[in-house]
């Protein structure tokens, strides 16, 4: 049996628009476990290949897989709907992604001729069972050609121990990117779930109480990095793609412990401002371990808007952390969101003190 896993396109039509590309690690985990179960699984990265709907249909018609897996995001809802509703071949289609949990009733209303399986939650352990026909849990919904499966912490297919869920990076083909420092970089995931409750995020803790927050062990993360370097000696940077690698003082110490073992590497990651409020003194060691850049979700420079979106941390705390990071030699990338209800232009640009701090950094 053959299964094509599509990293769904951002644009409906083929586009040469330049995007900040990240490899589809989630599909990588699924493809790894499908292959381990004797299923011929291949990832088609429609983002990297710049495929549009027509290119995807041509590919499916050539390869004729029995199963098609595809992810969906808020921004490409209409495009994925078109792909599934107008699929040119007869195949079982499996759709998943974080947003599916909140829109699966809408997906059930799509006009689909093929068999459609909707997966709520993490799929790397469930999909092999579905495709091999030996799954042991009933779907939460089923009609003539549509089934909905839910994987939560009560499911036998829930990957509770992330250190036991492995990734064969060869399924990603070429997952190496050149970052803006000119370094050859690959990415890893060290946790799943989130401890925060930002109002704009489908991964908020209060919306996902049926799935526990999980962390990989320090030893397991260290082993993955060592394996990466063993397979590709050209790698000079690691990017961590989850929010909780740096979550408190202990995790900062763990990060230092991991990357001190790889003195030739630099690394980048995401972090919350509150991670560093009580750990400013740890930043020099973090920089010495190779930390080159951190990504902070600032979202808005308005205290009013930040409270409305339930974003913890104050403007003064952001200023303090940005100042400390830059003076330690760690670069900062800030994520901002525009257009919240009642958000004005003036709201967005009230962080003049941060600009002053940035101007003051040598």
C-alpha cells in the first residue's frame, strides 16, 4: 500500500512567493511510523515545491496512492477543501492538523466522494493502525464515507512518551535550510502542548485539557542532535520549534547542558518573556552554550490589547528581557499580530521604550 502525505500548499496556485520555510516535522513523525509498519509512505512538501492545486492533482494521477494524508491550517482552509472535494483519483483521504479539532463538523459537511477520515489529535500511532486495518478503537463519528477519530490521553494511540516517538529524518528528504546567518540549519521538536492560554491560539492549554503537556528527556534531545551531526557534518545550527524548550529556570539549565556538548553548533529557539524575568542571570551561560537568537511572542505593544488576548507579561517586562538578551549577545526576533478587535494603529506602536533600548545596544 502507498500513502502520500501532503504538506498542504499555502497558495491555491503555484507561487514563487518567498516564505520562511520550516520542514513539516509532524508529517515526518507520521511517515516514519507508517514506514516502520510496512506501509510505503512518502511526504510531498507542497510548500517547498511550490505546488498549487493543479500540480497536486497531476501528481496524484501519476502516483495513484491508495491513501492520501493532508494537513490543514486556518489560512488554507478553502484550498484544502478544494483538493479533497475534487480529488481526481479514488483513494482514502485522511485529514489532520491542530485546527481540525475545532472545525471537524464543518469538514463533515464537505461534498466528498472518496472515503474521508478525520483525525483529531496526534496521528503517528493511529494512522498505521487505520491503514493496516487493525485499529482497536471506534471512531467518535461514522457515516457512509466519513469517520472521525479522536486521539487524546485516554486513547491507546496517544503518544504519551515523546522520547519513544522517533523521527527518521530521511523521510523529510532535504530538511536543511540556510538561516539568515548563513548557517546550515535543521529543526527539532522537544515538547508538545502549551502551558499558556493566549486567546488567539488553538493550542492554548484550556482548549486542550484532553492532551497532556509532554517533554522529551534531556538525554533524548541530546541523542537526536548527535544523530543529526553524525548523518550530516555540515550542520552548524539547530532550531527548536516548540514553545516550551525554554519555559523556566530549570529548562534553561537543561538547554545549557545539552548544547555545551556541541561546541561547534549555534542554536535558535522560541521562548516566553516570563521565562527570563526571574532568570536574567542565566543569560550569559545560555549565550555561551551557542544560543544565537530567540523568538519572542510579543503580539502587541498595547497593555490593553495584551490583556484582552490573555497574553501574560507586561510591556516593562518585555523591555527588561529584550534589553538583557541583546546586551548578552543573543539576538531577538519579535512576533507581532495586527488587527485584533478594537486594535488601533496607535495601540500597535506604543512600545517606544523598546525602540530606545534597541537603539542603545552597541
